[in-house]
C-alpha cells in the first residue's frame, strides 16, 4: 500500500523556488532515502511534507487523502512527524519533558516514555537532566524519541548524522532499523550515503531541487549515484 504519494511538488521561499516538480512514493512499512549535496532541496522537501511551507493541496497525498499545505499540528495528528535537522531540543526542558512535548498531539499507539527509554536507555538514566546537557549523539536520540512519542505512521528524519562521530551514526541507524522492523515507515534525508543506503529499500537523489535519480539501492551503481549526486 502506498502511504505517501507526492506528485509534481514545487516549493518556494518567497520568490525563490527551491523544489521543481518533485514526485516520490513511499509504501507503508518502507524505508526510503533522500540523498543529495547541500542545497539540493532535501530539507525543503521534508519541511514541505511536514507543513512548514505552503504547497498545493493535491501535491501530497497521505493514506489516500490530499494533505498538501495542511498545518503541521494537523499532519502530526494524521501521523506525519518530523525529526528536524539540528535536533531542536528545547533548552529549558528536561529530557523527560522534551519527550513529553512530542506526545502533545499524539495519536493512539505503542510509543510511550517507557518504550523510548528501552530503545535509548541513556535517556532513561538522564531523564531529569536538561536536554541540552546531553552529547550531540544523545540529543539526536532525544529528537528521535520525541518524534516517536507522537506515534507516527510516517517518520521524517532530517540529517541524522550531522556533526556526529561515525560510531554514533552507526548506532543510530541500527536503532532506525529496529524501528523499521516493527512496521514504522521512514523517509530519511541524509548526506552519509553509505549508511542510509544500507537500510533503505528505495532511494531518491535530489539535485538542484529536482529528482536526478531514483531506484532500488542494490540495483544502482556507485557511478550512477555519483553522477546524480554531483551532476557529473
């Protein structure tokens, strides 16, 4: 079943056009990767899906209904949740309170504080500390946990590896793999191509706001990916 269907999506920041006719499909339970260089439009794409940018109503369908341009809080209630680039931890709140913020518009589902603590034990150990006291990797765990607390059907993850050590990134992708095997649908934006392609069933490469390549990772060569990524 197709959970997310994007057709001919364009997006703007004022007069500046950042996306040009992007089309993409995500099946329920699938992990889909969006890769590309800085400025390719990856984050803009996630922001458009999450309700942070105005887009045509019919350009985005979720579970068979048009949702383009709906407010972010409505999309969260429908099951579309964004884990933003840079984590965006609330500095005045504890780890536990940051997680509880993710549940403010939550849907019914299995994700609770206890379940997030089982997924990320360090968050349980440090639940009463300010979220900003955590290391970069721990803050990324907190951001993912906060997203899961909303019980999404589709989790949008933006640049999970940004500024983190390779061993931390590897662990985070192992966790995403675990979440995926439990049925979560994931759309992951990433510059660390090798990590994300190892867990994705389908990949879209963005370049200059357009889809330059799409396919099943195992069927794409390094040369094809490089050419689409850099425009060679």
